[in-house]
């Protein structure tokens, strides 16, 4: 792990409060070149979901991005810091997130 990987990932938000996910960061999580992810996005093959935490998770969000059989999920704290994240390779029968 490089020194850059050791620093916490902090996500920005736009004027509407939507999370901004850098394409280069997301492509790296999937193990792809950035252009590959951008191509999948243009072709409508990337789906995302944002879930707001409730109860003891209030103030947190769970972000999910799915492309093909891969899903990146992250829990984001109120300040935009990514607390945990993971990439999964899903089975063919796994449900797809709604758009």
C-alpha cells in the first residue's frame, strides 16, 4: 500500500448535495483503466444507489456502484470521509440495484 492509499478518502458533494465519485478512483477500485469505466457509463452499464442511514446510522450514507458483476460499496460519514469500502464480485443471480 502506498502513502497515497493510506490517507483517508474524502468525497465531495455538489450544490444539490449529491456525492461526487471521481471516475479514476472508482475505476481503480474495479481494477480498470478510467477510460473503461467511462465507456461503461456512456453505454448505460453503471448503476448507483445512495442509502441514508437511520437510527444509530443517522448521518451516514451507504453508496453502491454496480457495473456488470462488480459492486463497490462504501459507508460515508457526515464529513464525507469514507469509513469502510469493499468491492465484491457478484454471482450471476445477484439482484441488480434499481436506477
